């Protein structure tokens, strides 16, 4: 244990929302605040009440909430150089928010003092002291964020230190050193942190403070710099969930929390920093609320964080999980995964099949399946991005497999005439139980029209397909040198409202590749919903028994 625990300060609701394409409604902010509090975050920065009406409404709503662990902070700037503290609208809004904590940011870099604020060096020191004193006198805990501190220190060491002294003497007991531009290298940061602490802690008569760190990721060092700062004695760490933030983002709270909890002896406030096994769920839930696709490659919590694709890796992990994993994935609520691809071996293929609920014994030899995957991937498929197609590949090798439908043929037409909107139409012939249906449908493009026609034909047999909708459609050109004649890979992500899955197709014709991916998606739905079995039961009671067709063992997706 260390002499003093680490306090985490989450600023997702303020700094995180400054990230491009991240917009949170009032309801979103309240949901995330509740999640962070329930997780165990000790400090939550709710926003800047002086900057916009939504944040004012957030703090009004927050007054009616009961907080389990978190102390809520309102964030704002020092007073305007022309205002007295009591007349400054920003300071008045900060106090009116009635939060137990108020975080004031002030300028450390003379470049910003003189050229951005238009103030003198002395005026800026007064602005810092007056603003901190104003909130402290009203019973608030004061956190002082020294903005652009590292750049300011390198430009004028004595002045940067003077800004910290002004905040401390005015009553702030947490001084946060901010790498606002995110360009400080770790070695520089450590030297400056050491210098600052030695300089300001030398006088025993001056009240002790808690030192904090706030880093941005412009040099890809935000997490590393935060961890290095902790090693140098920093005990207050500011960050955002998933590293959301302006430009390249902020330090990632998820990674910092996991690093501190699993790889250092430091105690967190509160103990454990929340339930560590809930970290993956927290990360993905915040991403969902922020309407951001979770980063599959994010350390600790990403879907690929513990995924193993190489055959040597997969074989080793199958024997000893920790042989290629720095922690147990379950410690952060994640799971290990073996990826099926041309780079994998029989162990990857067998174990991934078992993880998906399929036993290969009596169906197909794992080595044969691995070889088949490699063959099909050489032809343009990619099972690591379409596991539903991988499951269908296994299923099509089971004895007695009969496809629930077969596309007999299809036609797609696109017409563009002067003065008229583009027209796309598809016609499809589909065979189900020996019955052939011929349907047509329009769409906003050929793939959309083909999808609509295919569903229209199958709806009479499998009404469950009405619940299925496409959530993503990705096209990858595989051999760009062939220009418009290149082979393409299409991956379609689908959902029925309760689960999601991905299927794929590959062809030199993008429509043909899309047709395969669409057909696989619908077959997967029919299989997983049990619709095919129900239909067979209905036929059993309504038709005379017939001799079943001979089992087939296709080597690739059939009937497409």
C-alpha cells in the first residue's frame, strides 16, 4: 500500500463531450452520471453551468438525485478580468449549481494570459486567487485546474509556479497540472512534476495539497503520462470514459483504472475504484449512450482485446490461457476469444466452434474445417468478421442438412433517365419445400431492392423475418489493381432486436456478394429462431411422410 490512495475524477460529461461527433442530451448526461456513481466513481464533473442551458438544467436535475459514492463537480473559468467575483456571471452560475465541488481552471501560460485573455500577468494571478477564494468562502471544495501548465512551465517556469501558489493561498487544496495540448513527452512531464513538487512543498508553513494530473492524447501518451505522474506522487487523476475528448481525446479512464487496480499496489478511492468486473459493461454502455461504436481494439474492454488469431497463439492459449494474455479477461468483465481465419490452426477453429455452441465431432474434422476456412478466405471471404457465416459453414456439414430456402435466380435493374429519380428494381425466384415463388420489389438501390424482394418471397413461409433489419453494410475492395473489375467482400450486420450477427459474401460482382450475405443473414435468422423446425413440424402433420433427401456435405455456402 502507498501512503495516500489515488482519487479518480471523471470528466466525461464535460471534457468528453468536446470530442467531435459526441453529443449528449440532458437525459444522456443524467444516465451516464448515474452509471458512474453506481460504478463507484468518487468525483464526477457534470459540466460548465455558465456555458450553456443544458448544463444548467443538468445541475438542477442533479440536485434531486441521491448520490451513492460520487461528489459532483461544476466546472468553470476564473472571473473575467473586468469583473469583481460577486458580479461575474460565470462564478455566480458555478455557485448556483450547488455542487459540493467546484473546479476552476486558470491560465498558466503567459501566451494565453496576454494574447488570449488580454490580461496582464498580475491581473491573471488576481483572477485565479479571487475566483478560488469566491467558491471556497461559500463552502465548496475547490479543485484548481492549471490549464496549459506544462507548456506554460517550459515558457516561464517562475510564472507557472506563481499561478499554483495563487490558487493554493486562496484555499484550493487540489492542484491539477494539465497537459492541455497533449504534446508533453513522458520524460519531460516527470521532470516538471518533480520540480513543481520540490518547489512548492519546500515551505512547511504552507498548507499541503493533493497534486493532480489531466492529460490529453495528442502525442498518444495520455494514459502513459497519467500513470507516470502517479508513480511520481500524483494522487488525483482526471480522465474520461473511453478517452473521449477534443482532438485526439483525453486520457482513457478505463485503461487508467484497470492499470492502477491490477498492476500497481495503489489503493483507489473508493477501494477498488468500483466493481472492476463491471468495467467492460461501463465502457460499452457509455459508448452506446454517446452513440459511438465501441472500439474493438481498446485495451482491457475491447472485443479484440483478448482475441487470438495466429495459430501458434491459439494453440498456446488453448493449453494455458495466460500464455498470451497479460491479465485474466474476466477480471474486467471481458472474455477471451479465438478468431477463425486463414492464420489460425485447428485449435482456433475447434475452440471457437465450441464457444459458439458447436461440437465438431461427427460433423467435420477440425483440421478439415481449418483447411476449408483457409481455402475460402483465399477466395475472398473473411470469417473473423462474420461469425454467423462460420456457424452456417459448420451447420451445412451436419448430416441431414437441408437449406430452408434456395434462390433459384434473380435480376437487378437500375434505371436513370433525365428528369426522373433513379429507379432500382429486383425480381427474385425462391424455392421453399419444392414451391417456387416469383416476386419483385423496388428499392433505393439494387441491394435494397434485392433485400426487399427476397424478404417478400420468404415472408409467407417465415414471418419471423419481419423482425430482422440491417444495421450496417460494409464493402471491401480486395484487389484494387483490377479497378472496377475487382473482387469485393460484403459484410452485413443484422439484428432482430435482441441479438446481432454478421454474414458475408465475396464475388467480382458486388450484387452477387451482397446476395450471398443477405441470404446467409436470413437463413441464420430462420435457424436461430427455430422457424425451420416449426415449419417441418407443420409439414409433418399436414402432409404424408416422404423419403428425406440424401444428406449433403457442401464445402462452401450452397444455393447462392
